[in-house]
């Protein structure tokens, strides 16, 4: 599951997974994606488009969990709201890193 490249500025690479095929960090490991696909198939979702949407949803949830944890730990800050969603940036202490 890929994500916005800006995420690398606010989520540590240690919390993400490197996808050699895409050449970037992603929110879900290949194993996690395989497990999600298996769960979809077990639940009767057989269409690739539907499965892709579920994988994307889980990937977005994972990014949300990481942002929540980073926000609560003071590692990121909210800089505004866009379309009912918070906009994040590194906290001033973490920007120098």
C-alpha cells in the first residue's frame, strides 16, 4: 500500500515497510497485504477492484494509527484542517532531525 511521499517526513521509516518493486516506503508489508487479500477472499470478495479498495482502506488506517501515535507523543503537530482532515507536520523539535 503506497502513500503520500510527505508521510516520510512525519512517520519514521522504521514504522513503514520498504517495497523494492515501488522503490519507496509503504504502510503495509507484502505479508500484510497477502493476509488482507486472503481475508477478503474468505469473506466472499473476489473482484480485484473491491480487494484493492479494502487494501487501500487498511493501509490508510495504518497511516492513521501511526499519525495518532506520533501526534500523542508530540512528534507531529496539526497545522490546520483540509476537507475535515487534520494536516500534519513534524513538531518543531523533530524538524531538525
